[in-house]
C-alpha cells in the first residue's frame, strides 16, 4: 500500500474511531443507570456538553457521599466502608470508580448510587467493624 492510499485510510479510521465515542445525551443527565453516570464522568473534552457532564458526575458522586457521611456521622455501626487517612482526592476517587466500573459491566444497568457504594465497600472495607 502506498502512502497515497494510506493517508485517506488513516483519516477514515480516525473519523470512525472519533465517532465511536458518542456525545453525552439528555438521558445521561437523568442518571437512572450506572452507564449514564459513567458516560458523564468519561465525557470527552471535545463533547459540547463536557463541562456540564463532568460537573454533574462530580456533583452526583460527592452528593451521595456527603449524604452517607451525614447519615453515619455518629453511628459507626452503620459505616459501609472506611477510606484510608489521608483520604484520596475527589478526582482520584472518581478515577478509581471509573476504572472499577469499567471492569464490572454487570452493574451498568443498576442505579448509580448502588454501584458507587458497591465500589466504595469493595475498595475500602471496614476491617474492625
């Protein structure tokens, strides 16, 4: 194959590869399924709704975590997980969640909050509970 034939082929391949990553949808912002949150959390910076998607992802994840913290603040017997000290950053924890979720496709149809806490309890189980 000559360079003359290779360039159009490479351009076509990059177009097809780029098109494979769909933009986030209105349905993703409803966040009924873990796949929706994963779509938002992994939105491409080229996506026209990238900022909204990333902010929604972080807001959802942090909001669920803060609610959990409020519910278990004075009730150690209710704690589901025990993160290390110092706690990882929000960005690091969300990146860990994304990686974990991609390795567990069986949970993509579950409610995102269920999957978030499944991840957290698996990642940081309370040893002395």
